[in-house]
C-alpha cells in the first residue's frame, strides 16, 4: 500500500517482488545482441567505404604509372628505331624523353604501391567484435 492506501500491481515483466522474469532477461539480452550486431554492421560498412576510397586513390597512381610506362617503352623503341635508321640528334631526344617518362612511371607506381600497402584491415570493427564476443561469453556464464 502507498501513502493513499492503494496497492500497486507489478509492472509488466516483473514478479510480485519487483524482479524481472528469466524470459524478460533473455529477451533483453537478445535485443541487446541484435543492436550490437546492427552497430557492428554499420561500423564495418563505414570502414569498408573508407578503405575503398583509399584504394581508388592508390589505383589512380598505379594506372598513371602503367600508362606512363607504356609511353616510355614507346619512346625507347622509337629511339632505337631512329638510332638504327640514321644517326641523328632526333633519336637522342626520343631516348631522353623515353627515359624521363620511365622515371615518372616508376615514381607514380611506387607512390601507388606505398599507398596500397598503407591500407589496413578494419581494425576497429575487429576489436569491437572481439570485445562483444567476450561480453556475450561473460553474460552467458552469469
């Protein structure tokens, strides 16, 4: 009875002594696990999108390096052609340009490869999943 003489009925999911039933506790745990999984999926999606954008930037450098490498080979072959056909300063100019393009291709590919190596697995998601698994194990034990 309260101060006005009324008796209060137990709330939904509570026994007469104010304790939650096992079914309510299990439903609460199930709901909590569903929320955790939902948030883990959102986090993984964000990390994958971030990694994809970094891969896109790295692939631009790799593609640039490959294109410059193809042009470099073209100029080197052109220089060899000029050298064999007739010995004139034109072949020397083509050779110099080909070597410069090859150096540019190597630099671009090196930058692209370094950026690709810098991309890591979604570490934050993996760590939180491990923590969630440990938490669930502890909940199951108690």
